[in-house]
DNA sequence: TACATAGTGTTATATTATAACAATTAAAAA
DNA sequence: TTTTTAATTGTTATAATATAACACTATGTA
C-alpha cells in the first residue's frame, strides 16, 4: 500500500496524466500535454517526475525513458520493480509476483552481497501481438 | 562462449576501449577517447555500439546510459543480462549466477507468458563502499 | 513571528541519440 | 572473376532527453 503523499499542484497534474495513460509516457510528451495547465518548461516536468519516482507513485522504464504509474501494492516504494515490455506494441505491464520479488529481494551474489534495490525488465511479445 | 565475430575497424577500436575500462563508459566519453584514432562523430560511435550490443560483446547499462564489455560466458548474446551497481562509486559488475539466470529464463507471469529476453539491475553498495 | 524546507518559474545549456545522404568496403552469388 | 547485394563508413545537421543556476513563493514548525 502506498503511504498517502500530499502531492503539490504540478505533481498532481503530472501524476494524473500518467495514471490515466494506458502506456508509459515520455517526459516531453507529458510536457506537451500539460502546457494548457500552465506547466511550460521541461524542468517543471522533470522535477515532478523525480519526486513521484522517489515516493513510488510512478516508475521509470529505463530502457524506454518513459514513466508509468505504479499499480502494484507490493512494490516497496520504487525499491523493487519488475516490468514486462512488448517489443512490438510497446505495452508495458508491472509484474507483481510474490515469488519473483521474494527471490530477487533475497538474491545474494557470489560474494554473499545483498542488494537494497533492483529493477527488472522482461522483453517479449504480449498476448495480442503473439496472435498476429 | 561468444561466437567469433570479425569486428570492423571502428567496432574494434571501440570494443577495445570498453573492454579495457574498469567501469562502464558513456558514448560521448568513448567519442573523446577515440578521436585520435579518426572517429570523429557521435554516429560512428553509436553505430559501433549498436552492433557490439547486438552481437553480445558489450551490454548497455540502461539506468546509466553506459556500456560495459561482457565478461560472462553464460549470458546468451544480450538476451539475459544482470548487473550489480554501486550507488556510491558507480562500480558495475556483471552477475553470472546459474541459479538466477535459470530462474529468470523460466519465469512466467500470471498469464503464463514467458519472455525471450530480460535485463536486471541490482543497486546497493559494493564491498569497498560498505566499509567506509 | 522567524526560520527552515520544499516547491515553483524561468532561461540557458548539457547530454544522449538519430535522420538523411553520399561514398566505400566486404561478402556472396552468378 | 565479375556482378550485385549488404554492411559499414564519413559527414552534417538536428532531435530527444535531462540538468544547472538563480530568483522567488508556499508550507510547515519552533
Ligand atoms: Zn510499482
Ligand atoms: Zn504487443
Ligand atoms: Zn554478458
Ligand atoms: Zn562502491
């Protein structure tokens, strides 16, 4: 569950847009979409994005430079994220698998080192694209 | 094991540089370092990088926009990669764990979908930085 | 109130990456 | 070997992504 954060004006505008979007949004596409709401400069977007990522309301899809709202109650504030990405239609889905997150949270490398955070991106074809 | 690829002149210059580097290199840092060898434009660098990634000689660290040589004989040509990243010194190490790669290669999401490719990035502190 | 902290607005600039086109080289097919 | 096809190169220009710096404003808290 997400802790309630009181989003500021810009944060709320940008979160709402991302939250409503069925696919991840890129920063400059966000910018174009919120200009009518008074957000005029890239920095205003990036600052809101940074904060939203930090508090776990959205995640960055690193391989796509795009942002998606978190819909996974088990992902601990941006510390443990996993996504599936369709290489044809670019549909991105957050994976919420207890098995996977337990496995990765407990993973130790050969030096016995544990990690505080991870990001995993799976690539393949989504159902719809598999059938074509 | 890597299939032997006959690298072209530019590919070789750029691979050699990355391969010798203890840490991942960024595209423009590569560019500055190979200008004395006649590679003058970003595109020449990016083209070589694209090819080297494609054939699995190097990997891109997505969260850092940087490139590292593959030192993991079990990673199947860029289809299955895992890294640990130190959040202080930015040291990056390719993880080669049979357990991990088997687990991820066989991972199915709740729709039963399997993936053809993945990239995993772990974050934490390396040994050296933990002791500080 | 006074102070600290976080957020905003703005301009400029840095960093990362690709488009388009002509020329060259290497590979493979005839 | 010649032909022809694909891959690579060189080059200029430009697109896309992201941050620096600074002045100002709102918010919380002592
Ligand atoms: Zn999430
Ligand atoms: Zn798809
Ligand atoms: Zn590798
Ligand atoms: Zn370190």
